C-alpha cells in the first residue's frame, strides 16, 4: 500500500515539474528574454559559435568560444533552444575579429545586419557569401581582410561604411551596389591591389580618404551625382593616370589628388569654383590643366592654372621644365603656385607682380636665381623653402620694403643667398 502511494506521489510530482518547466518556457517566450542575457552554444564542425538572445524569436552571433574555429564556417539560420528555436539575424560587433585562420564563411539568408568590425583582421578569409537579406554593414566590418580578392554586396545596402574595406590589400575590383548613395571616409583606404571601382551616377557623396593609397587604381570615372571631391579622397593613388571630374562638381578639397604621381592632365569643368592650393600636390607627372571656357572662377593657358582674369597664378604643373615667363597680366603668384617644380631652372617675373604668396616656390630645387622686381611689396612665409643654392636679388628701391623682404626671405630659408640692389 505504501509503495502504491509513493508511486502516485512521484507521478504527480513529475507532472508538476513538467508543468512548471512548461510555464517557465512560456513566460520566457512571452518576455523575450529581455529580463536576462541568455547565451546559446551551437556546435559547428566540432567547435562552437556563441549567440546572445535579442528577442523571443531572434539571436545575435557574438563570437566563438576559446577553442577557436575551423577554416570553413557555416553560420546556421536557426539556433535550437529546447522546444524553441531562434532565427539568427545579426553578426555582432567584432564577432570574428582577428580570426586569422578562417578562410571561408557562409551566412544564412536570415542575416539583416553585420556590425562593426565583424570580420576585421581575418587575414586568411578569401571567400564570404553575403546574403541578399543584409541591409546594413557596419564600420570596419572587413578591414584588414588581406586575402579577400572579390566580394559581392547585396542590393539593399545604402552606404559603404567608414573603413569598411580599409587595408584589404588583396581586393582587386569592386562594384558599388545600385542603392548606395554615399561612400564613407576611408572605405577603401590602403586597398593597394584595387585596380577598378565601378560606381553609378546616383552616388552623391564620396568622403575624405575614401580611396587613399589605392596604389593600383589607374582610372576613375566619378559619379555624376557628386558635388565635391573631398580632402585626401585619392591621395597616394600613384597609378592613377586619368580622372573624369563630373560637370556638377563645385569644389576640389585639400590633397584630393595629392601624390597621384602618374596623373598627366586634369580637366576642370565649368561649375568648379574652389580648388584647394594642395589639391594636386605631389602630382609629379602632371603636364597640364585645362579649364572649361565657361568657368567663372578659373582659366588656363599653356597648361597652367590661373584665376579667371589671369591676375593670379594658381598652379603650374609639377613636371614643368625650363624657363617660365609669367604673363604681364599677373599681379599675384599664388600660394604653392610652383610647388615641387623641380625642373624649373629660370623664372621671369614682370613688373606687374605685386605679391608672392607663402610657399609659392617651395621645393623648386632646380631654380638657381630669381630676380624680385621693385613692384613686389609682399612675400609670404616660406616662399622659397627647399630651394637649395638659390640666389635672390631684390630690386625694390624703397629701403623699408627692401628690409622687410630681405628679413622675410632670409629668416625662412636657410639655404639661399639674398642680395639687395643698390
């Protein structure tokens, strides 16, 4: 009798336990685990991925356990939890960061978001399939994936994020998805193997340093939708031979094409009203500027860039060789106007010139003598910096002006000799 009573009690207790567990699971499902962090472990090729609950139905892949990962990984679409399952919708911040041995990863079509640095530093990663479901990819998501040669982006993406592919030295080509309207700062910085980028005309902005040091990039057709070429956008693109500047562009920023040592010529369209003095600094092969005749701010003559009425020299191509005779219309030699014209051997400054701005002749190492006419009353800082063994003759007859010019030139330039006419 006693055994029978015990058996009945055990059955009742078991039913209560099952009921209690069921109530807990239902309660958890209803509250969506918002009251606690639930960590789930999913076996992948003998190793483990780590997930963290996001809602009652979804989960975020946050990383992997200390045992590491195999070289090929497939992320599951769903993760089981008892009688329930969670849909994987997100790859979390730095989830696979510095996973140096992983060569290939396949993501399920349930993924919507890839967060900051998710695959940064995956040096061996050569193959990744990004499903069409992905709408957002965070900053530096694939930075320093040095073995990644090609990658197809889903069409739902609306921007290329900050440093998204920076340091991907193996990346050879890239097609910007059709819905992308902005390429953010340093998106492709340091992609030294990148040879071509296909951009569509609905792109309205390319931010600073976007293609900095893409040393294999040899030709760029910029989107018609952009209005400004930001600072340092193509700095250090040493193979860039040509660039088509769209008609809508109004401004070319600081060092936008700095160090583009293969760039031979530049066509300035009619809408450009602001060109930074350093926009083309270090373009040692540059032979000519050509300005649209309808441009209201700039003009060109014999390949040299001037302001509209040719009263100021803006920029002389760095490859200029020999003697340069400044036109008699010029009143001002602009800042950095002759910068790094190392093959400039002689210059004739007419009596119309009144001012030589700062760094106007910086690093003109081939220039040996220059005569500053009496019309010049102002010389900017470091006007002749880096001009080795240069003799400067000041012809101004006004003693006070001569003294000012002498002191200014002498104090800023240690390697030149300054003479004053009697």
